[in-house]
């Protein structure tokens, strides 16, 4: 295990019993037997380490081997990741850094949706701005559902909804793009 992974493991262990907002660099470094200067060589602060943890685990979180999966697989992989990292995700969510988690997920989900849907033959000629708007809508639909699930205690019954969310996105995306294109065309004609 390299130094970054050791620091990450220590932070995750501490977050099991303590609020992220109360954990210090000293606690993290003491737990893994690394000095503070080494920590600051790799990270500027604990939130930088936290972002590294999320980034480092992105493959497990979002694509699980398939670089840009269909939305149904994307949502299923996200669900599986949250379940297997429940303590870490809840610690981030219930800390003052919920925004970090939201921003991280938003960036990754939007990127994955954009690349996946750009490959649809019917969408090749669609303005990228429209695709971004529709992806933005769906990314927040996913994040909103995930955050509601976390707030409600991560009940396993949410797993039943996961399949429906991904399928819904896959089946309505093209229609959403067409509707938004018409709205923008009508708006441009009136201007």
C-alpha cells in the first residue's frame, strides 16, 4: 500500500466513529504512522485527501470496468459503491462537506452521460449545449435520488428503484433532447 492509500485508509477508519469536520491531519497521520510533513507533501488538507479518495475509487463508483456505461449500469454501480462504502459516504454526506460529494458526483455523472449519449446516432447532430442541459437535468435527478436514499437510512429497498431510474433515463433521454431542441427553436424564432 502506498502513502496516499495509507492516509486514505486512516481517514476512512476515523470517519467511522468521528465527524469528518472534527478529524485532524494529526489523527490521520498518527493512525497510519506517517508524519505530518509527508501528509502535506501529498495533500494540501483533509478535503484534498477526501477528494483523492473519491477520485481514486471512481472506477468502482461509476463505471466498474466499463469506461462509459449506459445509465442503468451507471446508477447500479453507484448504488453498489454506496452500499459497500456506506460509512465513508455517510460521513461525507453528514459533514459540512456534502457539497464536495455533490460536486464530485455531478462532474462524474455528467461526463459519463455526455460521452455515452454522444455515441447515439440520433444525437450526433444535436447541439452540445442541448446535450449538456439534458445531462445536467438527469445528473441532478440521480444525485437527488441518491441523497434522499442516504437521508432515509440507505434502505436496501432502494436497490429495486435503481433499475427503474437507469431505464427511465435511457428511454426518455432522446425525447428530452427533442423537446428541448423544439423549445429553443421556438424561443429563437420569437426573438
